[in-house]
C-alpha cells in the first residue's frame, strides 16, 4: 500500500508540474516540460532499482511514519526486572544478563564470553545452551579487538552468505560459523573497553535483524556492559576488602603470638631458679603443652605465607626434590611414588616445596582416610611436570574456573582459600604454570609445569622406586 501511494504521488507530481508549465506557456514551456519529465524519469530509473536507496528509504519511512515493533517502556521494565531480581532462588548474575538480552529477540539460549587476563574471550556463563562445544579460548585477541573497535553486531546468517560488509568470515572463530544455531553476537563495550560478548541462539521463528533490532541491542549492550564493569569493580573491591580483613586478622594473631612468647620467656627465666622444684617442673610441662596447643591452633588459622625474598630460579632435579617432599609428608598420609624421571628444571626449590606442600595438603584434605595420594614427575614437551593425583571428592569445572584460584574462597570447612591462589602465583613467578583436571567424586590431578633447564639424557631413566606406600619405602 505504501508503494502504491508513493507511485501515485509521483504521477500526481508529474501531472501538476506539467500542467503548471502548460498554464504558464511561453516559447520555452515545451522545452522546460520535456526537461522536467526527463529529469524525473532518469531520477526514477537511477534511484528505484538501487537496493541501498530502497533500504535507506524504507528505514526512514518506518522510523518516522510507522509504529515501532518494540514497546520500549515494557521492554526496559522487563530488562531491568531480569537483571535485578532479588530472589535467592534465581539464576546467577551472568546467566540473568544473557537472558535479559535474549528475551529481546526471543532467542532461546545464549552464551556470555568475557575477556581474560590475556585479552582472549572465554565462556563465563551459559543460558539454556549446554550442548554447544566451546573451545578455550573461545575468541582470540584479534576477534576481541574487532568487537571492541567496531562494536559491530554480527548476524551470522548474513556473515555466512557474504552480505555483511563490515565483518568477514576470517574475523570470527571457526566454531561459531560451524554451529548452525549461532545467530548473532552482541558486543558489550563500556567506555571503549570490551567487557564481553553475548552470543545468541537462533530464534524458534526465523527472522533477520532489522534497524530496530540493531538499535535496541546496541543500547542494551552498552547497559549490560556497564553492569559487568560495575560487577568487576565490586569484585575487585571485595577482594581488596578481604585482604584488609586478612591483615586485620594477622594483627590479632600476632598479638596472640606475642602473648605466647612472653609466657615462654617468663617460663625460661623462672626455670633457672626453680628447675629443682618438682611442682614447678609439673607446671612447666603443663604450660608448655598449653602453649604448643595454642601455637598449633594459630598455625591452623594462619595460611602459609613466605615473606622472605625469593631466590632466583636455578637448575634442580625433580626426582630429588620430590623425594624430599615425600619424606617430609610421609607421616601425614599414605603417599605413593609414581613415575620419577631424572629431569632438570629451572626453578627455586623453596618455592617448589611450598607449592607442593599446598597441593599435597589439599589432596590429603580431599581424600578419605587410607586412600593413597600419588606423586610423579615426567617430561612433557619442553617442560618438566610434577603431578599430585588423588581420588578424593574432586571439583566441578565451574568451581575450578570461577573460585579455585580466588583468594579466601574455599570449599573446605575452616579453609582460608589461599593455598591454590598462592601456589599458582608462586608457579607463575618462576615462569611456570599450574594446571588442574578434576571431576566430582572422581578425584583431581594438579600439574606443576616448570621450564626445562636441560635434559640429562635423551632417554628417560627408570623410576627410582616402583609405586608403593612411602612408609614401606622408608
């Protein structure tokens, strides 16, 4: 109907103009009449076949003469309602973020990708989309940079057909293009910084994104990006506050230690004068036992932190170092040797022992009584690897990704949640890294990966001891 009205208006305009020229008359009336008709005809022939012109005209007319598809008031109320639900039984914040954006386009599922420390994008949350297999990382730095600089909403159907003029197939990860249900990617940019990307699944009723969808998603994307930025700032602030709380707790502990030292100093001073008194000796023994119990209680409340200046990494043998750790922990739990290759790595022995102390203690805490813990050292590519393996309670992938390496987060009763955080920091300080493989109720494998100094031989030596109980070996 709009096309018919436009054609009619065009014909009426031509008739009016030619009639006016006829009324005016004169020698040049016929020439002007022919010129006007020719210009309008040429203009129509040039503009109407142009798809770009028709699209531009269609958008302008729809924006100014037709009712919008979205009721922006109700959409905004629904969006803020989904994001800010106060109920305890609702989905986590990141899942609600995906749902709030997906509801706008009736998408049944979605993913939230957020940048990590290296700038690559990885999955932070899923909403109704557990079947899609997402690699790690989900997007490299080039793809994240494209979303950050262009803020372009990618419609994958247009991208696959080559009709997207602002994005090429090479700029998107292969897994997104291969997944047929992938429909659109909405960048979340706040103050020119990429906070994440929401990947939407194809709606149940097929349709393409038009100007109104794009405008709506841009506005919502910027709003979601501000929420994510605020959430990250709150998390950083909360972490800082936890460190402050830890420092405050240290002050109390140091005060308790001071009191214990004062008691022991007084006891030693009195012992010089009353050592021959049987009653004093009995009191001294009781006092020492109480002081030792208080010391053990303080150590249990205090995480291991080495404030001394660390030694620079130097070549060390993994097999020798691992035997030391096994001997020092043999009375705590049932430990077993695994493969012990004669590997020379570049590391600081004190820091490696501290890392293994954390890992072994965590494995002991996670394992049932009598269940052995296995330690082994082997060569992997150009690195030496120490593995601590248990068959304890295990951990979920969500816990490993979001909580394991965060300070003061622990799933153990009374745990400080600093062991894994400090172990990874110590590994990184030596140029190594810490990897985790775990499944609930099946156990965990922590792998300390250290750079290789040089290989002692081209062939692996036999294990120094077959797997068996360390107490039997002793």
